[in-house]
């Protein structure tokens, strides 16, 4: 799992690896610099309320200059960050660490 996550964040893509990492950290609930204001709300929505994403959200990102590939990578980064923190909490609960 760690190798897969590392490859996603360090691999080539439309977005900078630092941005992908920053987006994932923000989706985990951590403060993270380096996230453009144009995507902050979107990252939060993906992390906490993904079912509320609408076509208008994507149109707004496109209008802000993000390509379809960049939006896809930002979405994956936010979803991965949110998923990882949930997995970590679940594993901690199973261990009795909570």
C-alpha cells in the first residue's frame, strides 16, 4: 500500500507532485500550504461530501484553468488522503488505540 501511495504522489502527472501531496494532507484534515484558493473548496467537498460534487464544480475548476487531467489528479489526491485517514482510524480502532 505504501509503495502504491508513494508512486501516485511521486509519479509524473499533469499536476506537480507537491500539489498532489498538499491536497491529500488537506483532505486528511491537516493544514497544508501550497493549495491554490481555486481548489480549496473542491478539495474539502471531495474529502467530506463527495456526493455533493456537481457539474458546476468541475466547470468552475475548468474556468480557473485546470485541465480535465489536472482535475482528475486533484480529485484522486483528495479522495486518497481522505481514504487513508479513515483507514488509519479504523485500524487504530481495531487495535484498541482509540
